[in-house]
């Protein structure tokens, strides 16, 4: 794919973006930009379906809305409340740890920069970049499996792991697209550009795609 075509791809995919296909964290950011909600919801969403994350987030924040309130809830109750998110017991422990860090080191506020967020155990690059972009509206590129797969499939980057994809996108993706890029690529990846046997016959950006690595499609 010619590098300049990314502008057309994003324009088309933004137009195709439907509310029902947006990731849950993008939904939350559209309704409210509470950094604490975005951070915790993103942690809950890891390896978890959106519909499960949505219910768990609502239930959890029905019990506590601040780091201080969250620490008042026993770990066993948090685990029970967020079940059946993936690794719910581990995530309950992570939530308590993150809350302690926010209180002790950041005056109970979620940091708005990558270095501080990554200094909190349990917060990875995907989570940190998503918080910066969606909660604070700052330029950041969140790369998950969909963003990594589609960016390479299009032929826009040539990388073998998500972190390298993030760095490659930082070098060439126009900054005006950084914040929305994850939202549209996740929606596109779930609906059309699936991991196995993508729906190329229904793809609105097929003419721009190099179809790298596609052995079978529909």
C-alpha cells in the first residue's frame, strides 16, 4: 500500500464506524472522559469480551468511584464483582495495586503521560496509550492485536510484534489519526478484517490493501 493511501483508508473506515462496533473503552470515553474509569475499564478488558467488560465496569463503579473507595472493597468482593472477566482474581489484585500507586505517588490522579503510567505495575503500553488518547485526548497510538494485524496486512508497516508496530506507526502515521486509529481498526478487525479468513469481498478498503499474509478469505 502506498503510504499516502492511509488517509483514504482512515476516512473510509471512520465513515463505516458504527456505534455497535466500537470498543467498550471508546464508548466510555465518548460518554465521559474520566481517566480512572478509562484506566480500570481498560485493565478489565484485557483478554475479555466487550460485553463482559461493560457489565463488570458498571458493577464495579457502582461500588466505588475513586481509588480510595476502591481500596475499601475487599479483594474477594472485587473479584466476585468483575467475574467472569479473564483472570478476574489477578485483575482484582492489580486494581488494588494501581489504586495504592495512584494515591501514594500521583495524588489519586491518573497520570497523563506514558512514562508515569508505565511505571505502575500492571499497566502496559496498550493500556497506557489508550488512557492518554481516550481519557486525555492527547496524541497516542494504542496498538493491540487488531491494529498490529491490520496495519501489516494493509502493507502500511512491516513488523513482527505489536510494540514494533507502535514505533513504526509513530514514525509514519499522521498525528491527526493517532487517537482514532485504535478505535477504527478494532471495529474493522472485529467486523471485516478478521484474523482468520477475513471478509475481503465486503471490505470497503480492499483496493488499497496489499493483503499481506492472507492465504484464505471470504
